[in-house]
C-alpha cells in the first residue's frame, strides 16, 4: 500500500514521501497516522457541538486530541500498534460523545456530517480506509496546502500544549482552537481567504502556547541563566535523555540521585542545564553528542540507556548495538522499545527500569571535550539589556540574526554553519531549537563580553527571542518590530518549527528567510501569498545572503 506525507522539510524529492518516509516512517504507520488525524477531526466535530450547545464533556477528550496530534509529529512515534489502539479508542470516544450529546437533545443530520464524524471501522479495515482520507483526499491543491499548513501548526501547538499540561499549566482556549481548526479543515464551504485568516489565527495561538509553556517551565524550574555545559564525560554509567519534556527530566534527575548513575542531555534536552532547579544535581553531568540526526553513531558510543521523551527519534539500523538500550515515554514510541507509562496525577513516572539498566552499563565513551554556553532566555537577556543596548548604540553590534529552528541531516544545511562562521564580527546570533548545533561549537568569540551566539533554549523558547525583540523595540522607541536591526534566517524541519513561524508572522515579523528549502506543502499560490504578504523567502548562498542581509 502506498502513503503520502509531506509534513517535514525532508519530504522526498521536495514533494512528498510516497513509498517510505525519508524519516524511516513505514507506509502502514504513515497511513494509520492519517487515519488517526481523521478520527481526531471526527471527535472535534462533536466537542465543537458540545461547546456550542453548552454541554460539558470529559476533559480527558481534550488530552486525547492533543496527545494524538503530538504523536503524529515527525520523528515522534513509529509504533504501528500505538496508532491502531488510538484509532480504536478515538472511535469509542467519538461515539460516546455523540450519544451523550444526542441524549441531551442535540440533533445531528447524518448526511450533513463530515465522514470523520460517522465512519465506523475495525482494525482489519483501518489501513484500507486510511488511504482514502489522507492529505491527497483534498483535491484542490491550494485548499490542501492551507489545510495542511494549519494542521502542521496545530500539531506544533499540541506538542507545546502537552509539555505545559505535564507541568499543570493549561489554557482551555488552546483546546478549543485546536479542535475548531481541525473541524475547519473538514469544511468545504471555507474559501482560501478563510483558510489564510485561520492560518494567521493559528499563529496567535502559537504565541499563546509558547507563553504558557514559558510560564510553566520558569514557574517550575526558575528562569534560565547563563550556563557553561560540559560536553565531556565522567566515569560513571549514564542515562542519556532526549526530546523536550522537562517534567520527565525532573523525574529522572530525582530518581537517579544517589544511585551512582549520571544523567546527560541529548539534542533538544540540552537547555535543561540552564534551569536553576536542575543545576543543583551533582550527577547532572553535561550534554552528549549533537543534534538528533547524528544519533545512530553517538548512541553506540554512549554505552548506556537512552530515553526519548519526544521527537526526534531515528529508527536504528538492524545491526545497531544500542537497539536494546532505547526507551520511549510520552508521545514518543518505536516498535520494540520499552515504553515508560504516563504518570498518575500528582506522581512521578517510574524510571527505575532504565536506572537498573544503566547500572549494568559501562560509562560513556568521550567523543568531545570542552563546554558550550547557553541560557540566554528573555529574563537573562533583560538583565544584560543595558550592555546590549549600549553595544547597539555604539555600533559594536550592527545586527542580530535570529537563526532559530531545526537541524536536519541534509548536506545543504552546511549552509548554516558557514553562514554563522562568515557573519561579520559585529553581529550576534540569537538561536533556539536544535538548529544551533550547526554553529554552537564554533569559536565565534564575543562582543565586549556578549557571546556572539546567544542560545535561548529549545524550539519553543523562540518565544524568548520574540520577547527580546519586543523589548528592544520598546527601548529604541520604534513603532515597528521590523525597524529593529534584526534579521531572520530560520531553519525549519518539523511541525514545531511551523508553529514558531506562524507565531512570528502573527507578531508582525516580515522578511523571514526560511531554509534550507521552502515547505513541500506550500502550493505555488499559497507560497505566493506568504511571499507577498510577509516577504517570506528562501535562502541562496552564504556570500550573497550575508551581503543582502548586511545592506
Ligand atoms: Fe517524509 Fe517527513 Fe513525512 Fe517522514 S515526516 S514521511 S520524511 S515528509
Ligand atoms: Fe529539533 Fe526535532 Fe525541530 Fe525542537 S528535535 S527543534 S528538529
């Protein structure tokens, strides 16, 4: 059976994966993810009806929807059984909710409802059905493009919503928006203009969710502060924790304390080191390796167990020796990797199995030494504001470059290392997300004590960069955020980058350069709208781009 997916930057041939994902997603999993999306739309039709009729429903349904969206994000979950189970469960939830609404007197006209609200199936029919409800089911390529753009933004929203939820921070408007947006993608009466408006609205909720998550993280763990993170190793066995979930980080640090097992971060978990609450752990040793796509080599030499709390997971090679050491939790999953169950309300997750496993392993093999510096989230940068403003006024800093976003395995991303390296000495890079691994180990120096690469944190901490920009706008008494000496050269890969991008557009940021390639899911007409309305453009080559940016 074939598949079609074009949600990430590595979509095959720049158009879409149709046999197997470049990410390693198999066609059965891809199709089941499409079917889950279909079922989530069906559920949302009823939650929307419930709200419209002021009828309460089980709060767990909201969680089921955002969990499901998160699980379909690139490189999060490759486990076929997980998707079969979720589709089954989703149909149950949907039908129960419908019955509840009907009992309360709400009438549904079956022939008017979208098929996602009425379709029934059993696991043996799932995959066949899936092939008829995927992305290509929308025939008009512009409508399809806008629907998918909204859906990918909503997937990113869902991921950040989940992290905040895990820290007991909720904003119910987000649930409503995600569900209403899913319903809107089933509505054939909406015009392209309606969908463009909804795309911008998605960006508004992108700002809200990142603000919520920022509050959740800083309330729980303090404000990130300037931190030197060790990239070498010690002699104890270790656990490597990857992904974005800080609550999992907390539980793991607590449970490993005093066990003789060290904890290292991997990829997007690096910024955990910047939080005061985590710094206090003596066994929280450092960061091991680079961004997600180098994991096949780096996990072999780590020697200990690895825990994925979210994306980006790369399916291991058949003969990978680390294969029996990988664990998943939360939205992450992979067939054959033990999955650590969710925490019960008010309790920790139980990581004892991983800790016992680690005790039997040898310590990590050192692959690099030294340290990297980070922790420049908004609160920390505000403390340096005077220094930064003076440097701009004196001309010591000519321009800031926001280079947030993602890293990826394609060779053309060397552009970003070269770009960072060749930028004039009087420029500063503001970064967040795993894009930083392309340049965070280069010796780029500092400007009067201000490092030339300021890492705010994970991809969601792009919010910090927006807060900093808005603050600078105020300090320099400008009317328009685009009058600041800030250029945007953003690298994207998966759907969290989509919500970050939509959030920046909502905040009024113009002329964002997006690379290494523009999304395959943008039809020529939709790409044109983005170019004409927001000045979004691609990248060319390092020399020409730097020249263009500096003029
Ligand atoms: Fe292809 Fe990306 Fe979809 Fe994976 S997530 S199947 S690489 S488009
Ligand atoms: Fe990276 Fe996957 Fe996007 Fe969170 S971990 S930024 S790619």
